[in-house]
C-alpha cells in the first residue's frame, strides 16, 4: 500500500508542480511514472529526484523572468502592460525574450533622446507620450523620435544660416547664439508640433 501511495504521490507532484509550466513535459513524466512497476523503488526514487530538480529549475526561471519584467517596469517600460507572468506563460515569454530585450535596448535609448528633446523644447506631444515606454510600439516610437531629431537638425541649420548671413554684414551675434538661439529653437519646435497636431 505504501509503495502504491508513493506512486500516486509522484503523479500528483507532476500534476501540481510541472503541469502548470509545461503540459507536454508533464504528460511525458506522468506516462513514465505510470509505466513503472510499483516494486521498482529505485526507478521511483530516481523519477522523484528528477521531478524535484525540474520543478526547482522551472521556478527559478519564472522568478528570473518576473525579475526582468519588474526591473523594466521600475524603469518605466512594459510589454503589453505585463509586469508579471504566470507559470503557464513562461515558455512563451522565454521564446519571445530575445526580441523583447532587443526592443527594450532600442526603446530605452530612444527614450533618453525623447526626454532630451522634450526638455530642451519644453515640448509636449501626446502621440509620443502615449507610446513612450511601451515596448510593443518600439518601431513607431523610434520613427517619431527620428522625425523630431530631423526637425531639430533642420532648425539648427536654418538658425546657423541666419546668424552667418548677418555676421557677413558685421553684426556680432555671439549673445544671440548663446541665448536667443535656444528660445528660437523651443518656439519653432512647439509651433511645428502644434501644427502637426492640428492637421
């Protein structure tokens, strides 16, 4: 009876500890355990240890994944608003992780550029702010930041051209370069963005 109870315990442990993570693996282990002879205590002990090792490994991987998501969330980033996953989602997330990590690296760099531009221009752009930090929108976010940077470069060139034009006539515009230039950039940046929103 004790040996039979041990086999039932093994099957229950597979169902409770491994099935939530991986139903296919769980079915294989259940079949292996079910095929064991009740009197084969050595094989029973071996499969028990395997189950314990697999369970521990799966729980560690789940904790590591949730640690990554928590860290991203603390930094202001999410993927489809997910901040924590369940055991049944682990394998899918491990499969997607390299691509999501790539998006995170791109998005976090673009976010730094957006913060610099928005602060310099005192700029508010709801379209950008609504997708900032959302890793599933990384491609769109990056495109919009690059558009802003192109506008920034265009304004710099236009401003430099104006300064050079008047300096040719002997005007000293060093003060304008260092002070008014920034006000001009902010004003132009806001105006262009407001115009885009109105369109």
